[in-house]
C-alpha cells in the first residue's frame, strides 16, 4: 500500500504516493492532552503572569485600554481569550466603554464583518469597539522615533492614546521573525508600511531560513521587540495550539518573558526532526492557504525539508489569488530574486515588505530547485507567470518530479506547512 492523503481544499484531489518511494511524514508533534478545558487554561494563565503583576492589578489607575488582536490569518482563539481579558480589566476598575480592540492586521486586507464575528465572537463585538488598522493610511499613524539600528517607528496613533496596551496572538515558527507572537503584534501588526518594510528587508538580506526560523533571539526579533516596547506594549497573552488546533498552552505577562516561555513550547509542538533532506517535498500550506502572501509559509517549511536541487510541490487553495493587497508581487513574480535585490539597491523598488517577500520565496524556488504550485485559485498562466511550474493536480506534479528524480527518490510530505518547522538532525 502506498501513502494516501486528502486535502481540505474543495476541488483539489488527494495525494497518492507510490509504496516503493522513501517517504517521510512531517507534521506537528503529538502533545499530551490536558484535563483542563480551554477556558480553564486561559483563566489559570491569567492568574500566573510572567514578569508582571496580575492584569487587574497592572491596570489600576489607568483609564483607556487598547487590546491588539491578531486577524483572520492566525488561529489564535481570540473569541475565547478576549471576553476573559475584558472581564479581568473590568475587575481592575476599567470601564468597559474605555476598552478598545484594534485588529493588528499588519499589511493584510481588512477583515469582513463575518470574519470578525468568527474570530472575536458576538459577545466581544457588542461589548467593545473593534477597530481596523490600515498600514498605508498616514492619517492614523504617528512617528515616535527610530530604533538604535535606525528602524523608523511609525505606529497606529491609538497606541499613544491608551494608558495600557495588551497584545493577543499565538506563537509558531516564522521565517521573518523567528517566531510569531510577542511584540510582533505591534510590528508589523499596527505599524506603518515603512517600519514593516525595514524589518522584513533585514530578514531578507543574506539570512537563510534555517538560521532564523525557530530561532528566538535574532536581529529581526530584536528590532521587533524594540519597536513594540518603544510603542508602549505592556502585556501579552499568547497561545500555542496543538496540531489539531486545540489550545495547548497559554502564556501572559511581560512581552519578552512570556514570549520566551511560549517559544520553548511552540518549538516542542512544531519543530519536527527529520533524518535527511528529501529529493521531493510535498507541502500542504494549511492554515496559510488563502493567498500566496500567506502560503509562502508553506514554501519556507518545504525549504527546510528539501535538498538544494530538490523539487517542491506546494498545495494551497489560494482562493484570494496571489496578494491583492500587494499587486506588485504578481507583477514581478518570484523567478528573479537577484533582479529584485538590484531594484531595491537602485531605489526603483521602495516597498521593502514586497521586496523581502519576493526575495524569500524566490530564493527557495529558483536556482537548482524547481517548484510546482497546485491550487484552485490560480490559472496555469498566472501560476507560471509568478515562477511556479503548472500541473493539473498533485499526482501529476509528483509523477513529473519522480520522472526527473527517479522512482526511488526520497519524498517528504509536510502537513500543516504554514506553521510546522522541519529540523534536520
């Protein structure tokens, strides 16, 4: 019997790997099941903050509270966390009308009302104001200086109007920042495009994925932390989910100490040991599958599992196309990362967030590598235009890869590719 795997995307057929291939399955590690409910985990976490007093004591004497919450692109169970945080703040003497939630969308599109309802819950939407951050709207931004290394700090002005700022997010390995979570809720969450471009470009200049993904202390994270703290982030509530999406652990308190503790657990869940690099990597980009801007995370996971001359096959729905909020990505494509770097150096491409994204992906899928993209969201023409090879389905792509690499090629199947991190032992 060969290996069979279904995908969660309508219109994409299942994968069938021949039985005579050397096969490695990479997926989130199984973690012990807790006897506590998710609500109990959240409540216990709030009772034991790291590096701060309990939140209700922290906010004594404050009036205006701002909660930064991640958006539809993340699996953080905000609908469970936010009601408890609001109750905790009220217990600390904060009037509920003085609590605001700001969607830390970074440069992503705005959430729809239906997405906000699913993400935050009706109880939150009817109780407090939930506002949108718009990274390109200079009218809602304030410049508050530069970091020690010169990163321009431009943040949503609501942060300066608040007496106390709380960040809510989750922690998984991340190609740009090492890990998501912590002060990343500020940068890029509620920063201007220039700030975000500078930190992202820092991660793109000669930094390999294996040297930053899953590394807590790195130059990009240090910039993110400085921006977050300078902007006023005081307290975080971060989660780590198990591979099935259930809440595994929570960490709250000081933005650096709580984040660091969460990174250790996230590495245990998503850091997957592999004995060797594969000739072919088949990656399901879930849960980052809606557009290529997000699905790039699947490319980065595949990179860590793949030989230097390997073939990547990525599967994602791409129901929202390439990157509607960044149309330059489709215009340039990923096939000439060196050219993108030259454009930046010549001052002809000034959006460094876009440039960094193209550089990150392009470095993985060009050179000695080849990459197939299987989706229902892009036509053959658009798929090839951005630098991927086209195949009608995942099994056709695999057959073509095996024809090139030989019938006994080693194959890595990467599940949950938007968050998992292959680690070569």
